[in-house]
């Protein structure tokens, strides 16, 4: 009986402490801490961040797939496709996770009738066409949700972003600044503040980037309006309005949370992307290819390199 009274007393004490915390704002119901601010009173975005979603595979909602490259299986249905030869040896690691998507509204990307087939062709020819596989600069917004951390360093008249993938970087300028002498992969970013939201206009793209691995693409007429809002000290609400009259019938928007890496030793670690892609890009040009055969316990993979003739080789590099 004595132990029962002690247990009942402990329960009452816990409930009372929770209620007190609720009233005083010190319990689990406490208000979210305010984000840090810079010396000039602006929200401070400085830190290391990373998206945690499947947007880098495909911006739109999609079911899980057995591989980024697939072929028809035994049955003539989309769900029954099987991994194609380039990824078959990877097993489950080659699979594409499903996603609810990050495209706002009806979830559809408003391609023009003449550009929708290009997106389809891009996806079907992913290995040959995706700029990511060739380690080209990822562009914006793709760099923001690739599966690698990136760092924001915030100053009073400029914000610098450094990305792990291919050592990409960009500066967000404030005020009147001269644009770049030519269009670029990462575009030209000019920022302004709307209250506590950082708004960034991004222009001057060269049109050679994709939005994801599914083949969603744009032209050099791309214009982005990014909006960064600190929802909590460790979560950025990231929104991008995308406009490209050469490719889409109307502007459309994606949105997602981006999370702070809170490990005490968080830092960007070098990813030697260009070196990693050299054999993929140039291995077939060697007099004697280095990578010709792989043999495991259940599979042998023979590699035959194919060099596109004449100018088609340079066209492949430019894609």
C-alpha cells in the first residue's frame, strides 16, 4: 500500500510539473526560441544546412522505382519494370525512393506541349544527359536540395553559400551590383529583405542545368525568386518561384524545409567530384581503358566504351 501511494504521488507531481511548465512556458509546450540575429537586426542564416527529402531524384510526387535506369520486365506494366544493365549490380542500392513531391499546387510542372517530350527523353537518357553525373555545377535551385550539406556565411552586404558538390559556390548581393559578363551555371543572385524573409532574384543562367535526376529542365530564360524564412533557429522554410517562358506555360513553385546540421563538429568535407567523374567522362579516350571488367560472386560486368564520332563527342560533353 505504501508503494502504491508513493507511485500515485509521483504521478501527481509529474502532472503538476507539466501543467506548471505549460503556464510558464518552460515545459514541452514552451514557445519556439527566436532565431539569432546579426548586428544589423536581420535573421542570421549562418551555419551548415542540408535538405532531407527526395527532391534531388524528382521534384514531383513519384512512387519508388527499382532503379534510375529501368527496362521492361516480364509483364508490360510500369510497376513491373526492372533495373537496366548499368545499375543491375547495385541491387537495392540502385533503387529510387518514393516521394510526395515538393511542387506546390496540383503538383504538376506546367511544361509547354513542345517541351514536355524533352523532359521525358531526358529521363530515359539519364546517364548520357544529366549534368550531375558529369560533375557540372549544379545550378540553383538544385544545389539547395542535393543530398550534401552546404554552408551559409552571412555578412551585412553579401551572403556567401558554399556547396559540397563540385565545390560550387555563389554570392547573394544586396543593392545595385553589376551582373556577370556572361551567363553561368549558378546564375546571378541579388537579395533584399521583406521583413524577416530573405528574398533573392536569380537570373543569368546558361540553360544547361537540370532541376533533378528525373530530367526536369529549363532554358537560359530561367528566372527564380527564392524566399528564405527561419521557421525556427534550425529550420529554413525555402520557397522558389520558377519562371521560364521558353519551357513552361506559367510560373510554378516548389517549397521545402531545410535543416541545420547541429553536430558540434559540423563542417563541409571535400568531395572530389571532378576527379571522381574523370573516368566516366574521359575513360573511353584512353588508348587502353582502365575499367573494362568487373566480376563478383554472381555477376560479371563487361564494359565496352563507345566514343561518339566527330562533333557528336563534343556535343555529348556540352549536354
